[in-house]
């Protein structure tokens, strides 16, 4: 093991010791109960269904079959679990919580919630968001068994302090990385954002940040072009959030706001190399109304104007 690997291993082990201590996993009984951590995890898993296949519980928890069998036997003896053979396949064992078992789960669940609330309560709002984002990052990096059919649930919110600077930074960084655009694009974004922050009309202009587990994942702005026309600006979705329909959701939010603000149309300017965004606009009902070659951001591009008539049903 080289020095770098050894230092990283030591860091992981140090964090494990710290986290187990903070969360009380070293206590003789988890959450001031008489149950070990593994027993509590089995109870939590069984509480998710009226009855569970023991093999499914073992797979979900990733524990040894013999260990699970011993835990179920102890919980059965304590009157918390019923075990039986499957009526469809006598070779398969089933397990379910008794009423006493469900009462035990309710106690553990309540104490777990209070423990998490206490942990979060010791942090500022900003640090709470940082902590949740860090948890999400750890899970994203280590969870290789996630359900491919699951889709992330994003929350759209209004702007907070620091969001405008983030929009400028992420637009500049992403378009440089993905399209090779130079700093003049970031300067353009900075001017747009500065104008919005200094003088926007909240009755007719708005902006949204998409979040997942406290992490910013995308943004869009709806701004006034003239009395009858809104303009969708600065749509972007972080690479890690693409493929879940977030871009379409941000565009829909912008269109809905523009319609409720009594604009007759909403327009946007983009470039033909931005194929994913163009697909979203087309799917939403925007129509391409103008194209013009130009040299900007260090490249020869074809600018496009798209328009959606909001007076349509």
C-alpha cells in the first residue's frame, strides 16, 4: 500500500469512527433500545411491508443468511416477529412484524427522527444544506445498486443569496468545458444576471433554482422583453442531473409563470449546437422563427430565436 492510499484508508476509517460515535451506533442498545444496530435494521426493513420474503430482506440489507436467521429467531422469541413458509413455494420463508413488533418499530422510528432533528438543529440553515448535499454525494459515489428505474425528485425554489453568482460561475464553467466557449460568454451571463438582480419586476419576472438534497442542480430565468413578450433565459442543468426531465420541468415552470403574468408570447435565443435544449423547447411547443450566423464566444455559431404563443389553449 503506497503512502497516498494509506492516507486515504486512514481517512475513511477515521470518518467511520467519528460518524458511529456521533450517531450513537456504539451504544449498547441502538436509540436507547434493547436492539442492536442490525436487529433494528431488520425491524425497519420488515416494517416496510405487511409480510416479506426473508431472502428479499437479506438481499436488501446485505447480511449473511445465517446471521439473519439468528436475528429473526431472537425477534421471534421476543414476540416481535412471526415466521412462516410461503404458501406459493414451501421452500421460501416469510417474516412479518407482530403488533408488538410494529410498536417497537414506531418507537425506533420516532427516536431516529428526534436524533436527526437534534443533529440538524445544532447547525445553521446553510450548514444543514451542506451536510445534506455531502450525504447525497457519499451515497451517489458508493451506491452502485440503485434502481435504474428510479427518478430523482427535484425541488424548484426561488433565488437565495449566492444563487446569482452560482448561475454565472456554472454557466461560464459548463459552456467552456462542453463547448469551448471563452470568457465573453460568462461576461454576457454576468450582465444578464446583474440586470435581473438590480431591477427585476417580481410581478412579471422570476427565476428558479432546482435542488436535489440541498444541492443546486439547474436554473432558469423568466424576464420581460416587452409588455407583451416574456423571455426565457439562462436555462442550464448540471451534468449529474441530466436525463431526469429536469430541463423540461424548468422550462414548463417558466412558461406557466409567463402565462400567469399575462404575457401573450414567450421567446428565447439559443444556438444550434445546443441540441438537448433545442429538443426541450420543441417538445414544449416553441417554434423556430429566426436563424442567423454569428461569431461569438470564440466560435462561429448559428443563433436561433424560438417563440411560443401563450394565447393558444
